[in-house]
C-alpha cells in the first residue's frame, strides 16, 4: 500500500517542524550554544561544545555505513 498524503505530512512534521520549533523555543527561553537532539524518544537541548567534544568515526566497511550509502544513493568511493 503506497503512503498516503496524511502520513507523508505527519512524517514531514515529525522530522522538520518539531526539531525547529524546539530550537526556537530554546532561543526564546534565552539559551544559546545549543542544538536539538533525541534522547529516549524526547527532544532535548544539547550543548554544542559537548556534542563536538569528541571525534566519532564511521567504519567504512560496516553494515550501517553501507545501508546509509544505499538509502541515499551515494557511490562508494572508498
């Protein structure tokens, strides 16, 4: 069964509107230097210095990375 317009609109709202509105609410509350992330299925404010404090690496041979390439249609240059 193909997705209906209502389900597409719901998904767009969940992926775009809620994180942006959460970030705007944080800015109006006086927070700065934050980003929005999901923790235990709740949107939370995360301090940007904490988010970028450690370097994370992706294993180019991992199943997760190949799924990412497949789902986005990107070529595997490695």
